[in-house]
C-alpha cells in the first residue's frame, strides 16, 4: 500500500518507474530489501552460485559452521536462521520495510 502510494506520487499515471526515479522511491527500495531479507533468492550472496568450503570451524552470529562444510549444504540453511534471530533485525518474522529507512527518509 505504501509502496503503491509512493509510486503514484513520484511516477504519476501513464508511465512505469525507471532508474531515474530510483532515488525518489526509497520506500519501494526498502520493500525490496525487506523482501530479500525475508526470502533471499540466492542464499550464497555474492558467491554467484559457486560452491565454497570452510577451512576451519567457525561461529558467525551465533551460528556454528563446521570445517569442510560446503556453502551449498551448510550455509544455505544457516543464512536464513541468522537473519531470523532478532539480533540484527528486531521482530524478524514481521515484514517491515521501514527498518531500512533512515531518519532522513532515505534508504
């Protein structure tokens, strides 16, 4: 609802948003960030789908990652659990794009 209102205000009727509108669509960008936080399309992040193997036992954000674990089998399930602990994202199960908006209204 808020994203639609922002698009209607910034873009108006008769055209679709373009990259030139991007900096004026902060709420829409925040909604996209929140969607990706809740449901990432690529749990390997910047790995571009390439398998990774850990070289030593590690703990990241309270999540144990064993030595020799591949990113496909180990990190895939861990990333969502790290995002849902509430430490980095209060009320992690609540869809709230406002968590990405700064006090000046920007992303």
